[in-house]
C-alpha cells in the first residue's frame, strides 16, 4: 500500500540504548528452517541487493483507523521508536506513568530494527506525557481517550522498505517490481515470524512436542510461529502446483481488504472478481472453529496439515 509521505521523515541514526538478549542455547538459523527459503513464483534470476542494513531502511507506521475522543481516563500516545522493542517502550512508559506494565495498552508489536510509529495508552494522572521520551523513542502526540488499547484493534500497517542495489540492476529490479504489481506474489510469512535465529519455531517444537513449559507470552509467540509455518507449507505446495494465484473448487476466498470470506463451489463463476482483485485465494491458520475450505481446496490443506 502507499506509504504516507509525511508519516516518517528520515532521521539521524539512533544508537541502540538497550542490550539485546541472545538465546542461551544455539538456535537454528532462520534460513535453515525446514523448506526455507520457500518456493518462488516468479521465474528468472533474482538481482543481488541488500535491505535492512540499518534501522532507517525499514519504516513501519501503525494506522489505528479511529481518533481518540479527547477525554477519558487514558492518554493515547503516538510514539516513534528506533532499534527498541515495543515491550521495552511499554516498560519505560509504565515507569513514567507510575503504573504497572500490564496497564499500558498497545495494539500490536512493531519491529525492533526499524523506524516505527505505533500507539500506546497509559492511565491518566501520571503527568503530561506529551514531552516524554526515552532511549530510542519519543512521544509524537498525546491525547486523552476513553479506553485502553487492546491487541489487534488497529486497522492496518504501512511499510516503507529501502533496497540497496547496484546501478546496473536498477532497471531490471524496476521491471520485476512492475510485474509484481500486476501479478502479486505468494504472501509467505517471513523469517521474523519465526523469531530471531528461528527461536519462536524452535520453542513451539519444544513446547508442543517435547512438553517444555513456556510463559503465557512465549506460548502466544510459539503458536503464531507454528501456525505461520503450516500456512507457508500449504502455500509452497500451491506454488509448486501453480494454483497459488487461482481459485480451487471449495476455495475459501477472501474479500480484498477485509477478513470476510466465502466458499467458492465453482471457480469459473468468480473468475472475473479474482482477476479484478476483488477476491483472493486464502490459506489456513490452523486452530479450532472458523470457516474453512471444502472439496479440492479443503482436501489439499487437510493432506498437508495432517502430516
């Protein structure tokens, strides 16, 4: 999606203020996880380049989709952070607001190695947070609101990614990018979902198979990694068979830009809507309940997930 021009302006690099805890035991590198890197849909060679060499190369902005009321028992804070985790910012805010960390609300976690704008809520009464700042973060805006932020309430995220390329590859990369805009790409979950050095997926394996104990927050990350891995397995199989960008009989098609969908008995009936981009094929987020595919699409998912 387009990235708002005025949302995040380039800034001087910020030296990370907090040490990063490394796993005590070796974890598999993300690139060595089973079936990673995943199958690509675009043919031809891939130009060499680099990305995320520094925090400023990756920009994230959380878009709530609603405005604060201007009154109420909480402050809604719009915060810019660089090379610091959302959890650490929440800890800093709790210290400044004189509240418990669990009283700080946020809608989602944002990347550490990035320039990110996201929102937090803190209980009112701990002073005026408009001037608050900490190592690697600062408050951009603070307004009163009635409710604590809950997980997942934001409408969307906007992203900006800088690629570092040789001048000789720029035209070729531009041509591939234009093709991607027309055809799309298989929307795999990337290595970050599996944790640094694959730690989240390894934790899921240790917990679900070996019976190791995890803290509640660790369980959430482990489950997310496991479900994302299974999604990627199904998507890779569809890339291999050439069906990732078309509807199968029984496909659970999603309405673009929403979380709503419907089962497609006859793909030919919905071909025009698919080509216009009104609907898209979907993949599984394994769990309990919810609407799922049927017929050929359902059988494919069941065969892969049953492994």
